[in-house]
C-alpha cells in the first residue's frame, strides 16, 4: 500500500511560493532553490490534474483552482499545527507558527511596534510577517491572515474587531503660525495653507473632522500641496512649516510635547477615526493567528 500523503512537501512548497509571491522568495524561506520549488509545484499540478499557478518571467499568479486549493491546504496545515500544540501543552513558549499581517503606515510605525514587542516576548516562537502599506490587500488572494484597516469597513464579508477610536488633532509648526497667523475658527482655515491627504480608495481629499459646540463638522481642506499614498507625509510637511494638517494624537503627541508642532483649534477637537482588525470568517485560523488577534484587540 502506497503512502497517501508523500506529496506534503510539494504542498508546502506551493503554499510558500503562493504566500511569498515568487519562486526566489519561497526558496529563501525554505532554504532551497527556485528550480526545486518549481519542480515540486509541477509534480503537485500533475497529481491534481489542474494548473495551480500561471508562471511568467516577471510574475506568478494563482488560477481559480490554485486559490481554492491554497485556502484548503493552508487550513489543513493549520489543523496539523493545532494538533501538535494540543500535545505540547498550552504554555506561551510552545505556541509556534507564522502570522502574516498587513497594516497602514500610521499604525505600523506608531502603534503596532509596542504591541508586537509585548506579543513576541510572550510568544517567542511565533513568527510575524508584517507588511506596512496603505494599500488594501486582498487577504485571501495574497495569503494574509489578518489586516488592520482604518475607518468604517464596507460590507465585504470580512469580520472586524475594533482596536480603538483614535482621536484627531489639528497641528502646525510654530514658525508657520508665526508667519501665517493662528486660526481662531474652522472658517479661518480657508485662508491658510492646508495639507490634505488624497485617499487611495476614492482619489478625493480626506475630510477634516471637527466638533464645534456639540456639532460635528466634516470639512474638505483645499491645498496647493496634496499628499498621495503615505498619510504620514502630511505630518512631515507640517513639521517643516508648509502648513496645517490633521492627524492622530498618537502620531503627534511627542512632537507637540517637544514644541516641534503646536495644537491648532483645540476647541474644535472631539472627533476620531476607528482602527479595526479584519480577517476572513471562513478561513480556519492557526492558534498563533487567533492568539495575536485576541492579544491586539485587548491591548489596543
């Protein structure tokens, strides 16, 4: 009687290449060569009687069959991980596995590092693959276990767990305010150099959010200088004296304390934007992923 699962090494090769996005990066992760992985995936495709990947000289992409097989194969490997951990015991030191997470630049640079430091100290055997980007990744197609996203989430079928409502501040450099004057009311902002951020999802400037005498105001800032792609750019420009920006308290708190930036229109504060963890509900999660989700949701 032949072995039923002697092809699991080929399955692991396929999963790794799909998650890494290239034969070369997959080979680095598995300490082998791209040609070995290519042959492994070809054997797997022959066994299944279906093409899993489209290969060109420049990129790899999954077929519909490949995406379906990837989802099921990752779930099967997660079940094996869970079975091993059940035997090893529940201690933090025995929790192993890899978690792939995508986060925006704001959270990736300012909030997540301290959280991950505490997590990796508690679970030293868990590997974290962190993508810091303002692009909304496709969790399933790109092989991410979870992501952190900003704002109200569309009805995408994903599950969300809120991390926090992040308070917003309006700030400018002291030398800009000395030159241009201090705005006293929201209407005064139209006379100033504002630094808006253009949202990748809509191509429009993100509105600035205010609360004045209990009334919420959404105001779209004009600006000769508009920032695309990386929202942290508005903070760098404001600190250089180019104008006024609105951003999160957790980004500018230290800069304000050091006098590099100054709060503007403090009486109009009170609004915030939500950050949430998102993940696919139908995907079987590894214990490492579930633990990280619970950790971040309670730590946030």
